C-alpha cells in the first residue's frame, strides 16, 4: 500500500463547477501538506502549502487538512478550462524542505 | 526572477550509457532536491542536497549519484542506464530554512532505448 493515495481520475467537470480533489495518507509523521498543479510535460507548480490541520484559502483555491482522518482536500471554485491539468498532493515530515512524498496525481478536465 | 532551470530539456540514451543532468536553483536558495517521475505517476524522491552536503537519499540504486556545487547548482548522474530509467527528472529548489517550500523546474525528459 502506498503512503499517499490519490484517485487518478480523470475527473471531468463543466466550466464554473466546484472541484474537490482528495488524498489520503498513512504516515502520521507528515506535518506539511502541499498541492501542485502539473500541465502536460511540464514541472509541477506549487499551488497551496499548509502546515498541520486546518484550512487555507487563496483566491479560487481552498486547501483543507484533517490530520485525525489523514485526509487532505483541495477545492477549486468557479473552475476554468485553464485549470485542466494533473493535480498532485505532496507531504513531508518535520521540515517541508525534506523529501516530499507524492500521490499519483488526479487528472482534471474542465469542459467549456 | 528566474525560476529553477534544468538542462538539457530532453535527451535520448541507449542502455548501459551514462547521463548527467544539471539544475540551477532559484537565486538565494541553498537546497536542491531531485525527483524521478515515471509517466502517469507522481514524482519519487531521489536526493536532497543542502550547502553541498547530502541531506537525504531515496530508495534508488547506487547507479544514481548527485552533487552540489559552491554556487548551489547541482548535477544528477545515472550510470549503466536501464530502460526503466526513462522518466522526467525534476529538480526542486528551496531556501533550506523557514517554511522551505520546494519549487520545481521544468524537468529533463530522459528516454532510454
């Protein structure tokens, strides 16, 4: 079993929809949680970064961390076709500069 | 500000050959990490360097090695290439202190024939 599980999708939604992306994990030592967006054949782009449990909002994006359930989420409001990409969750232990453990990624398609 | 740069963009090698990939971190960042991303999967950690010292190593064979230079740039070397080494090799840069988010470069796509 992988340390970080993520539904690979693809997830197809109409433009303007609210998108929910999720990851579960098994290692209780994870303290830092990140979401990256990766366009085809490009490097991952850091979207959101949270420490421990709680919510964080940035524009149309909201990240939630529930350490008691070992479950993290990324919500995208008013989704746009330009949001079509693969979304990767990543986690690390005591320091976010340490090794990141990634989920397999969820492919999102937002249709006009 | 320039982001993380990697070279070459892509290359093709044959089994048994050796390859060197290069990475320049964001200005002011002192830590570089390397990841391997096989098509359809998430990145897997290979190495992390901070101030020219190895800080972490993932579960990769000894054919993989890396180093960091005084200007904080880094090289990843892979010897005796196997078909399974075909992947996108990503370099991530971080400050090494504070919140320490990791920022990725565009990657080097390696194809082994």
